[in-house]
């Protein structure tokens, strides 16, 4: 504690630099898969800081959860982004000056609030049994909060399955599940799936009318012929 | 590693996330920005737990709730992105302009 | 045991264990195919050396950084897994209060490493392998976490040392019979073997490793074997009592018991990878979500009821 800079301080500043730098690079990289794993790196740096803060369970659980989340995010990146491997330079931003301004204002505002307000000073004890205390609290006094979070997660799981199911809420999902066109409003690359099956479901009534007209003309021709 | 330093680092993460949310056209990148904001909030929570409350257990519980919110937001967010794409073939925010004046 | 000897012992266990897994693989393949086994002990070293002198393949526009980092990440995760395991009753190399959760982080980062390895090649079969593996590797992780929580319940702690101490009377493999079989399935997934080998399988012409040759391929295969050792050490600790042995001389013979139990689990792992049936990913997903996950729930509930005061 007499040293000006201790090992923990060096580790903290290194991890903080990694977190902020990789967070910035998420929005400055071309490859989308790299963007999601750069976000994972940012989360892992924050988790390392939390391990330095004597919260072992929260730190390691952050790494665990965020690895899985960023893996799923990478899969969705490839699904919905046009440049997953970063083979072309691209920049899909809008209102960039406003966004930079908002980010800077948020950072300055929050830092000013931090530096000017009287912060509490009750550091956690070095031998504090954090996991034990968390467990007793979570399943004791705060059981209702914990169970509500569980129910919220369950409803989110059910909701996300319903929203994205193949037999969707507003009709089947297959007609809409096609890649974007090569040009605006055009056909997608590759083979186009057979559309007749889907038209048969929603437009069954209209097929009778075009078929009825030739029969009428045939009848007229037949009447004229005979 | 003082409380102020931690909170300023977390504010930087929140500022970066806010920049991402406001500047990205694609839904998925927008959600990455939101995840960064929640990253900063998580760090702030644990900083206050470690330096400001002498290890009160509700601080860690709040951190777990922030992580649960992250998971919830990602799940419902991606389900909505999928549903919107299937309905309108829109994968950027600019493509959804039915409410535009 | 000071830090230097602990690191040395960890590296020795990893290297020796990787060699042993390769030898077991050859024995199992010879038994299943009823062929003579050839050079049993030197064979793995020969094939590794031949890979090291081969030329490294290149593809068009690979993600070079991630392609090089993925095997390194896989190796580091295997090392972290072995470092978590307590060698004797005095402690482990990495002794944190949430050891089980750190192993869970190792599992999830393994999925990231395999995906990156398949993605970075910018080729069709590696990408298919990576995607199939993500679809199956993530749910099997849930199964393993329930199994590990069930093992942590009698110990009333998430630390591996406490879990070892809680098995002083009865090993977890007897107390929680569903634990080790389900955990072995996770081991198959972590090491890309047997029915869970969706990443590097033969029907994808080698999968994520299809476009790789030369030293990077040697590193990837070595990392797979090292992960087998890491997983087996963890399974031996959580289910077979780790360094605990008969009452006499436990403190000094702890590493020996741990090594023997790791070898037993390695043999079980290799046997399972050669004897269990393969199935298409969709069927495996159905099996995972409808059979294995409820089974692990049942095991967790049973462990909770038994551990309740």
C-alpha cells in the first residue's frame, strides 16, 4: 500500500484500457464476426476488473454468460449483416456527428457527476465471503426478486420462440424468410424457392376465376361449333 | 483503483455504447451498442458494491439482475429482428420508414 | 507445493496425458477394426512430427489472426482446466472460490475457439463444422452445468477443493449416478469426439481442420488431446474424489491418485468416442433438449433433496 502504483493498479488500468479500446473497435471494424468477439473481449476485461474487485462469482459468471451470448451474436451477425468477414470496407452509420456528440456528452456528464458528488467509502473486507453472502441473500431475503427474474427469463424464452416461430403470428414465416435482393427490390442471389405452394394457401379463391374464363370460351366455341 | 477511476471507465463504456446505439444502422450492431451500455452499468454496480457498501449482498444481486436483463434484451431483440425481417425484409433501421413523416 | 513445481506438474500431466490419449485412440481403433496396431507408443509422436515438417496450407482471404489464435485459445483453455484441479489436499494452481464456474467459462470459450477455427478458414466444410458444433455444443454445456451444480450441492461450495473434501466419505459417482455419464457426454463435445464430433467429423472431410495442414494442424490436434486431459482431470476431481485415496499417505500420494483417476476417465472417454452411435445434428438436438436436459434436472433435484439439511 505504500507503493505509488501497485500490481492491482497496473492490472486495473491494463484491463480498463482493453475494455474501452475493444469497445471502440467493435464499431470501427469491418468484419462483423470480429466485432462480436471484440465485444466479448471487452466483457472479459470488465470481468477481470470484477475479479480484482473481490467478486469472484460475478466476474467468472460474466465471462461464462458473455461467451455464450457473443457466440449467438456472431451467428446472428452472419445472418443479418452484409459483410460478416470484412472482405470489403464498409461503414453503415447514420447521424454520425449526433451520435459522437451524444456519446461524448454522456461520458462527460457522467464523469462530472462522479467527480463532483461525494462518493461513499466503505470498502469490502479482504476476506469477505462474497459467494456465500450472495447465496444466502438470493435464496433468503431476496427470494422474490430472484424468482421474479426467473419468471421474466421464462416469459422471454416463450416470447422469443413465439415471435420467431415458423408458423408465425401473422402467417407462415417461409415467404418472408428469403435473403435480400441483389438490387433494390430484385431477386436474391442463387435459386429462388418455388412460390406456387405459398400462393396456394393465401390466394386459393382467385385461382378459380382465371380457370373459369377459358371454360366459358370453350363452351362458347363448343356452342358455336355444334 | 479508486471508486472514481472505476466509475469513469464505466462512463466511457456507457458513452461508447450510446454512440453505437445512435450511429449504427443495422439492428444487430445497435444491440451490440446496448450490450456495451449494460457492460458499463454492470461495472458501475460492482464498483459501488466493492467500494461503497462494504460488500452488501444486494449489490451482487443487482449485478445478477443486470446480467439477466442483458440476456432478456438479447433474446427478445433478436426475435423481434427476425420477425421484422420476415415481415418487411428490413435489416437496417433506415429500411423501416412506415412511421416516417 | 510451490508455484514452479505446480506449473511443472500441470505441464507434465498435460503432455503425458495427451500422449496417453493418442495411444488409447490407437488401441481403441485397433480393437474396433480388429487390425494390428502398428507402433503404439511412437506412432502419435511420429504423426505429430510429420505434421510439423509439412507445409502450411492457405485459403483465399482467411481471417489470419483468428485462424492462428483459435488453436492457441484452445490450448490455453485446456491449461486453465488442468490448473483448476487440486493436485493434493493442499490446493490447486488456480484456487478461486468459484472453480466450477471458471470451468464453465472454459467450456463456453471452447465453443468460441472451435467456431473461430472453422470460421477463419473462409471455406465451406470448416464453416459447416463450426455451425453444427455451435448448435450442439451450447446445449450440452447446460447439461454439464446442472451436473456440476448437483456435485457442488453436498460440498456447499463452488470451490473444487471443497468438492473434493465432500467426497471423503463417498465419491460423487456413487452418490449421484447420473453425473458422470452426462459429464462424459460433455467431454465428448469438448474434445470433438464420437457422437458429438460435429466440428471435425469425417463426413465433413475433417471439418474445421479440413483446410489446415502443417504446424497449425499439429497444434489444433494437440489442443484437442490436451482438452481431453483437462476434462478428465476435472471429471476425476468432481466425481471420483480427485487426489483422495486410501487413508494412508494422502498428502504425498495425492497427485498419483489424481493421475490414475484421470487415466481411467481418459480410457472411458476414448471408449465412449469409439463405441457410441453417431446421429445427425437434428436428432442429437432433439435428444439433448428433450432427454438429456430433463435427466440432468432430475439429477439436480435428487442431489438437492439429498443435500438438504
